[in-house]
């Protein structure tokens, strides 16, 4: 889906399940993020209306959790672990290599919305250090060759898509 | 519930469960410093300054959010508590910019005060200023978030007290700050600039945009706001005899509590307008033979006024003089004014411009309920179980009443909004009834209310006890109503029967608080709609009980007072009727003077009489008929036809330019007096600053005028006038005894049963094909009424609100008025009577087929669209006019 185009109908379909349920804000936001890949800023007001909240409150919740993003993300979201164990095992070099390969800084998304590069404090898989996640898949015991092949794999997928 | 016993600093205390340690400490005289706590806001626990220690457990806890527990041994300033408090303050200061010397908050900064009390000076911490954007684009509020300590008071005031929701926290940790939606500047957000957050902010993060003064004013004095009917208590900061700042008064038990609105908070800079009248003027012919107003002494001006008026009375009789008083002036002034008209000049030709709007509605509602709607505290509205609003958007007219409704909804009140326009209230969680087909139904509100009534009767959901004991002959009316089909009425209102049914279910077996548009009688079918609403109030027993009744958010501050003081052609003080010989006799006895027997002329009658030449002179106090009345050209011609005009006002306005004698008066903040607000609360106040130049309070001018005419009574003090009012107007028996007292209307239960108004089918006007749109001339929060004062506010003028005509998206599109770029094209609007030019903006809240024309903007030119005869009783409703629109 083109993240620059806001699909109101799709949003309304998600909102329908939570109409007037103020408690449903977070699951609703999760659904929106799932479908759109991020939370389009245009969706804040309709969501607030449906849940009878102030739009500023909805925005407050979105910006509080790092799991929610108001900016479009790439098709592949890379989360490079910068925890202690991974650091000791050389995650700084891994990150530097990925940055160079994707031409992205931390927190950036490629202009074609294929890749987003993020770092996290710990993925909880220290025995696999150094680790990273791409979308929902873990990649452990990384080394330069493995990183190149993983990135290559995802890049190939994106060309096919 | 059993009380909880514990101790604070060794003192044994017993208090109710659920009380916070902070509340208990304050009640027992212990002082705990706080930054984020406010009596009107829910406890929050953001700042942690209010730490106390429980000596039993050694725990430190924030006293504002910790409820008392049995056997606690609280110490409010143990060495540990103090050390921790100091550290918190040090950390806050390490993050705070060192700009105290230029900070607007000056010596009132709570952070600085607490730091001083704790002895925190240099923090000796690594400074980590948290630079954030500085916002000054709007003329009202300056935001310097680098001074923000994240106490959340602004956000909580916005959400809990005002109910707008313009701001909330964004982000986390060091980056967190209060922001608007999409981090837009305030003027592009939902912010209404009520300024409540500015008054609450403990530091200089939020301050009033002030170009004439910064820092701490020399002194603060309390007064009552002179704009709308809410009658908010203000605390005015004064420096060098100028009002430089306005905040809500810190007193408890006020109408407004900690809130205000954009006018109350920011528009008082009109007091400093260069248009203020500062010396008396007399129209004289100069050497070149040109007539012009020339400065004169007060003595000469008053002699000229008294002499000319006496002369006209002698030559043409008392009926040739008219008096226009003002619902913006005090009770004392209106009392004196009507007495001068009636006793000295012998005429009942006394009225005010508010008499066709709010005042007429108040009179009508009071007549129908036998005075039972006269005392209607807004705190009752806030605690109501059900609220019905009829064609009103208090967010723009009387914002403080709007806040009360929103707070009631948050407390669980059922709100039914009857309005074709999707007002903020309709969007706020109210059940919104509106005509569903495109094109608004012309008798929508009338039929919608009746449909609800019919439904409640059909469901037998009315207050039988009340109907039996208080209503006159209910059976015939009930039978007629029982024959009425709620569905047919719903159809006439163009509302689906299902929605009427839902509304009726929400209101079933509840006592209802009705909030009725103050300008209802200025719209077509207003009287019938009011009758319908009062019928519904009666059959549900909502009259004369607590937390229910009729609430009229009047546009002007002293609508009720001017009426009670007898500033009306057919009423004497205390609501006594001129036509009733007994009533007249009673006042004559008290005054020791004759009162003319015939009723005087109302505003329409006065202008007509001026046109035909039977009226020769007008004395106008605090009104600007050339701006406020329909068809200003006709009014101008009529006034020019007069031999003599006295204008007593605070501002050089269009009407003053026509006057023969101009008397400069003091505005409300510049004099002593009392106002009666929409609740029936009489609020006395004293001068905050002296009037500018040679200007004098209105009552002083009137007293001097009375003396000039040879009237024996000397009104040298306000107390002298109050003594007389207390005697002549029994409702005002308590006037002046305290700063705030309530009017005491006679008990309606003694004056017999209340009749229900018959419900007849309304004949609606056909749409004129040449004028297909219906224009509603309505209030917008930036201007009060016709805007004579608010248009002189530098801040309001700078706000860029130019009063665009608001149109529904569909209509705007059909006329090619939207280009999708948000441009606001110019249009010409024509009614059968006149035309004006405005730019146009699209507003989704406007129903298709309607346009909103804000009142008070561009010299209040909207009045050019209205036929003056619309004011002729019973009034055809000047606020809604058929129009057509042309693109320029």
C-alpha cells in the first residue's frame, strides 16, 4: 500500500469495531498500525470522534508509546539490538555496516518506503548476540556476510513485490 | 462511614476516608508547598513537591494523591522531606532557563517562590536547559515551553474545566511537553483562548501576550466582568492606574471558578482604547459656521442637557422625550435613569436595546413560570441529571455556561442538543437532534420539543405529582397532547421518530435543566418554541426543583438587573406593571411623585416616533443604536430628525457623533455598582481604576443631572441609591449587604397554578425563490453583541478573526466557492433589505441551506441585511433572514 495515500474507508472499517469504546484506544491503534504500517495523522480525529475523546489525547497516547509511529515506515523494519551483550559482541559495527548498506541513519525510512532502520535497547535474545529483527523475524549471531545476505534477501523480495 | 484517625506534625486529626493528606493538612492549618495541585482539578501527583513522610514506615509520598490511612504519623517538613523537596526544586531549576529578570510571571512565579522558601538559590547542578519552541504568533497567549515544569495544570484545566481538549502531553521523558493536535500553533488548533491555562500556569511557560506591560502589576483588585451574562469574578492587575492584566478572581464560590473566556481574559484592553471619551462635549457652531462637537466642562454640558430637555418637555410635552438605558450599566444606574425619566421628565419612554432579545426572553420565561426561573445557579446546571439545550451554542455566547454543561456531561448528565447546527456541544457527547433532510425545517425546534413531550406523555413518563399540584387544568391539554402523534411531529421537525424516541428515553423520569438561547425570541417561531420548552419543563416537574429549571445564557451582563430596575416602558422597578393602578400607586407612594399612566414606547416605537417627529429628544446611556439596531441607515435618519440627543457613553461611537451633548462615562472596572447575572446573583463591586480623563461613573453623572434639574434628592453615594432600591424592589432586599447575594423572587407556589401553553400547528413561511438561503446572524466568541467594546480591543483586532460568512461544504461547492486551497473568496450577500460584502469560509457544522453571518464584525454590517420593522412587536425574528449570495 502507498503510505502517502490515506484510505479513509479502511480506517472506518477498523474504527467500526471500537465505536464508543473508550477502553479500546490502544487495541484500535494497534489495528490501525497493523493495516497501514503506521498511524496516519489524518486518522487521529476520526478515532477521537468515535471514542469520544479529545484528538490531542489520542495523539498523546500515540506519541507516548514508541511502538506507535505517526510517520510511514518501510515495508521492512530493521531493529538492530544495541543492548550490552550485543554491544560486547560488536553490534556497533553491525549497525555501521547496515547504515552504510541502506544509506539510512537511525530512525530513517528510505524514500521508496522499503526499509526503516531502528535500534532497540535489547531484543531479549542475548544468547544469539549480536542480533537484529526484520519485521517479526529474528536474526542472531550476525556477522558481515550474514548481514549482507539477509539484506540481499529482503531487497530481492521488495523488487519482486 | 467511620472517620480515620491519624496525626500530622504531632496533631491528632480525624477525617473522612478518602481525604488526601494534603486536603487534611490544609484544613488543619499546615502548609505544604505545591505546584501541580489546584482546588478545582483532580489530584494528579506530577510535581512531587508536596512530599511528606510517614514516620511509622519512613515512606515519602506525594500528599496530594495519597489518601489518609489509620494511624499514619505524617511529618510535613522533616529533614528528609525538606532535603528531597530541595532536590526536586534544584532539578527543576537546572532545567529552567535563567530568564527570571525578563519573565512576565515576575514575582508571582510559584517555582521561584517555592525555591525561595526552601532556600534553593544556585543549584550547583549541571545545567540542562530544555529548549523548546517559543510561540507568540497569536495576540493572546505567549508559550515559552522551555519554562514548562510539566505540572499538567494547563492540560487538566483544558480537559476538566473548559472541555475543549486543545492540548495534551506529547512524547515521553525529557522530550514531553503540552502540544496541540499535530503540534500546530494555538490559533490553528481547537483552542478558544479562554486563557484558563495562562492563569493556572505556575511558571512563565504560559503568559498573556502583553505589549504594554510585563512583570508583576502593582496591585490586583477584584471586580465583575462587564461582558456577558455569566458575571465572572475577575482579578485585575493594575499598574499606573491602567488595567494591564486580567485573571479569574481567586475567591471561592464565584460563578466562573478558575475559568474565563477570551473576552473576559483578553478583551479588557478596550479600556485603554484611544477611542475612549475623556471629556464632555457640546455641539456648537464655530466661526466658520460649521457645527461640531467641542470639548466643554461637565457643568456646562449638564446644564445644556438639562436645559434643552426641560425646554423640549415644556414645548412638546413629556412624551416627546425618550430614554435608552443599558443592560451594560449597573443596577444603581438603571434605577436612577428610569427614575429621572419617570419622575423628572414625566415619561415612561424608557427602554434598552437588550429589551428585544435576552430581556424579552427572561420576561417571558419568568411570566410563564411565575418567576421560578429567576434564580438558576449554574452550579445546579453542572449537577443536573439531564440537560436539553434549545438552539443555543453557549461556547460562543456565554462560554462559562458552556463549561458548566460540559462538566455536567462528564459527570454523567444526559445531554440532548436541539440545534440544526452541529455546535461543539453536539460534538461533545450530546445526543444531537437536527433536521435530517437537507434544507432545514423551519419550525424544527418547536416540533422536536413537542415530539419529545408527546412521547413522554404517551409513555406516561411525567411527574404526576407536579402536574396535579402545580398545573392549572392539565387534563384538557393532556388529552389534546395524547391525540397528537409523536411520529407526525417528528416528521414535521424532519427528525426520524427513532431519534425522538431515543431522546425521550434519555430524558424519561428525569428533572431537566433547559438551556435556552438568549436570542430565541429574535428568531422566527421563537415564542412558540419557548412555550413548548416550558410545557416540557412543566410536565416533567423540572421547575422549582434543584439541579433543573430554565437557564438563559443572556448576552449582556446586566440583562436581569436592567429589567428589575424598571428600565422598560411598561414596567416599574420590581416588575410592577405601569398598567396596574395598584402597582403604580405603590411606587408613587414610595417615591412621593406622580408616575405617568400610559405605557411608554419600546425601541421600535421610539425610532418610529423620531421619524414622524413626535419624539424630539433622546437620552442614550451606554448604548450604540447605530451599530446595534437593524437597518442602521433608517436609524440614522430617524436620529438626525431629533432636536436634541444626549449620549452618555464610554466610547466615541457612531451614535455619539450625532449627539448634541456627549457625557463621558466610566466603564464597569472604573466605577462602583452591582450587576445581576443570568443566575439571579447580584454582585457588587468597587472601582479598580479611576475613569480616564474627566470621565465620571454613569451614576455620578445622572445624580449631577438630577441636581441640575432641581430635583431635591441628592444621590451622592452609591449606598444612597441602594437604600432606595432595597425599599422599592423587594427582590433586591439584600443588595449591597455582601459582595454576592441572590435575588429573592416571590414564592411561585403562592401565586396560583401555572397554565400550559396551547400547542397549535405552526404555519411556516414559504421559501422565497429569489433568496434561497437562510442566513443566521449569530454570535461568535470574539465579539460581544454588536461589538462596540470588543472591536476596540487591540488583541481581538489583532487576532485575525474577521467574521467570515460560514457556509456548509455542499452549498459552497455548488456555488464554486471552494478551490480546495483553503482560500476565502469574497462574496456579496443580499437580503430583501440590503447587501454586504464578506469573505466566506467553509464550516462543516453549518447545515446545508443555511449560512452563518457572525455579528459584531466589520462595524456590525450584518445589520444592513435586516428590516427595522422586524423589531416591531411581537417581532418576526430579525436574526434569521433569507439571502442570496453572489461571488465577486
